[in-house]
C-alpha cells in the first residue's frame, strides 16, 4: 500500500508491475489475510495505525479478487483499467504530430512485440499488455534467479525503453503538461 502509492505517483509501469506482484502474493498466501499479516504486514516497522491501514488495503484487494473472479489467475479491474488507459494514450501519441519521438521508439519496439505475440499466442492481447506481460515474466525469472538469453536481454532493453517513455508521457498527461 505504501509502496503502491509512491509508485503510482512516480511511475505507472512500476506501479502496475508491483500490483501484479501483489496479486500473486495474495494468491500465494491463499487469499488468507492472516498469512499476509504474518508474512508481509508484520515485517514493516510501522505504527499500529499504518499497519491497520495496510491490512485493510490487503483485505479490500482480497475481496475484489474474489468478487472479480481472479483468485487463481488474471488481474483486478483496477489494474486492467491502467492497461486500457495506457493503450488509449499510446494510440493518441502515435497519431499526434507533437510526439514523433514516441512513434520512432514504438516502431523500433514493434518487431519485438510481434515476435512475443507469435511465441505466446496472444492475438487478443494488445501491444501494451504484451509488453507488460513480457516485463512481468522477466521480473519473475529474475526473482527466481534464472538467467535470460542475449536475445531476450535485447528485447528487454528495447521494451523497457519504450514502456519507460510511455510511462513518462503518461505522467505528463496526468499532470496536464503533455501537448498532443
């Protein structure tokens, strides 16, 4: 909760990847608030009021996951909405004559996206979500101590640069300082 607030303000991509981790953490704890309290909340040195707020945040996420049917896989609607907003901004940026650098970075990234979609069979998933699925997969590999190939490292570098640019432009868009 504390981390998510900071990430939401600073970097929408890091926020989304963090929230996907939280969803998996909740699943890993069997949607059991007591396990989350023991394994996560109690590890923070926080005043009781903040721990209670954090517990309520996790409890709300658990309830949302149950209500939305994503207890085993998938993402919460609040996280899907971010992908939708990023995809909408992506389309606007591609069309805008004010952001030619964005289009250049995207078209440099597009071959990697096409290759990922081919490998993963994600025909129904948009370009932005494909990038996030890839980044999250790499994050999970790194967390488990696994290595990635040079080819994958090249894709990671380009996709990361593209998503970093989109995130930066999203922050400007939300602040009202992005000219489209």
